C-alpha cells in the first residue's frame, strides 16, 4: 500500500476515536489549516519527515568522539589533504600532524580549508601547549576564523587573565564569552559553533547573522550578532561576508594543536528563501501552491470507481492549501455520486459505511470551519441528515 493511502486510511481510523497516541502519526483534517504565513497545517502529515542520521559520540579530553553520520569531516587526525596554506592556491601547509592532531608550526602562517562553506554547525577541538608559557594574549593563542573572517578566539586562559573580549570563546574584539569554562593547558577543549552569515539584499541588511558557541559544552556565545570581520584594536564594521569562505585556523606564534574538525551545512533561513518557519504571504502562497500540486498529483493516482473516497479525501486535502476549481469540482462530483449511491444501498450495506459517512461529515465540518468550503452546502446537509436518520452519532 502506498504511503499516502496508508495515511489516508490512518486518518480515517484516527478520526474514528483511536487512542490519543495514534494521533501522533498525523492525519489530514486534524490541526489548524495553513494560513497566510504558514504553508503547512499544524501536525501536517504531508510535511517531510526529518532526515534520519546517526548521531556521533562525545569526545573526552583523552579521546575524540565520532562525528554524526551526515557531517563533512575536515580533519580526522590522519591527513591534511583538505587543508592548504593561507597563501595563493594549493600551497601546502607547513603545519604538522603529531599523535592524531594537527599542530601549528609557529611562523608558518594560517592554515585554511580548500573547501569553502557558509552557514554551518562546526565542531573543533583544540589544545594549548601543556607547558604554559607567556601571558595574556601570548599564551596558547590561535583562532577559529569562520568564513576566514570572524574569529572565535583560541587562547589558554586557564589562570591567565587578558582583556575580556579576547578570551577563549570570545568573538574577538566584539563579545567576551559568557564564562571561562576551560580545562588546563595540554587538554583538548571542544568548540561547538552555530554560524549564520549576514544576509544583505540590495545593499541592505536583511539578517545581520549570528554565532553561537559552546565551549566544553558550556554556552559562551548566545546567538551573538555579527558585526563584520573581527580585528585587533579596530572596531568591526558590519557588512556582507559573501556566501562562502574557507575555515581558517590562526598561527599566532604558539604550537596549538587541533583534532576532530567537522561541520554540517545548515538549511537556508526564511530570509533567504527557506520555507520552514513563519513566511511572507508571497512565500507562503508559493509553497502552498507547490504542496497542493503534489497532493493533486497524488489524488490522480487514487482514482478508483469502486472506491472514490481516497481520491475525494486527497482532493479535499489539496484544497486546504490552494483553492483549485478543477479539484474542487471533482471532489464535489465524487461526493454527489457517493451520496447518491449510498442512498440506494440496502440498510445493512449502508450501516457498514457508517464510520466512513461520519468521517466525511467531519471533513466537511473542518473545511467549513477553515472557510475552505461554504457553510450549509447541500452535500453536508445530506450527510447530516443521513447520520441523524440512522441515529449514528448516538450509537
Ligand atoms: Mg587568536
């Protein structure tokens, strides 16, 4: 049985008084209908299921964890094939791999990914040298540069004060971390970063972008608004960063180590054409049209003269997303024929359709409630009359 007909059948079963848990599978004509800002109904069974992935495992200071199954791994401890020096194209880096980590060779320059990417969930682990040398910004300094331009500071601040907006976990020069949650130097620390680049349209900011950072599982940047490329001693200036850029790691003269680096691209936001969320009326309408067309196509496959109900219900469902004369007429004609056929059935056979007829009445009620179908139609009156005549609401 096809999925949609399974769901249509489930919808029928659920509306007939199944236990509450069953409603969780979703059913048509169940939650509030789509509106001017939401293309999907509440609890919409047509809404795509979330992608199934296998989660990773958490790291410990001793052992890197496993990335989630859909992560793009940039460094797994064995090779630097996805990295290059931050100078020209394809210049090999002088950073080295030691014991499953890449290590900055002081004076060799930044390292960057060959791949360029934008909005992401990024995981990075780093460790400052075990022997704490230097102070303030001179101790275990490096940096994670998002799109090569926004620095999330890497610094050994374990018993090492410095200016607050230059602490480990700061957006450098912009915002201090909410806490200093560092482990001692030499131990691996984790950054889990959610990065949203700025979005500009016609020179105007639509979304300034943000960065959220967890340091060793502790929230240190809470959706911090971006203020443009970060810099030393100079105030950042908001502006577009482009759509993609390489991830860069800083050479600040200290042999900081990195391991277990991966990212997951993020879906587009509503402000750049994403369709999950509260949309503009225009975007909502476009998405509703797309969904309705998909459901009408589906209804086409359900055509069955011996059982017109699945097609009728699917067409009725399509009308909750978009009014369409042909679909409305076809659903109406199928219902008219259904009622006419039902009336000519002997009592026993008609009784067998009791639940189906009550469901059709409930669907009509739903459509009337959400102003998809006019109130007091002849068909709804006939369904009500039939149910009343046989006392089906009370049995
Ligand atoms: Mg730095």
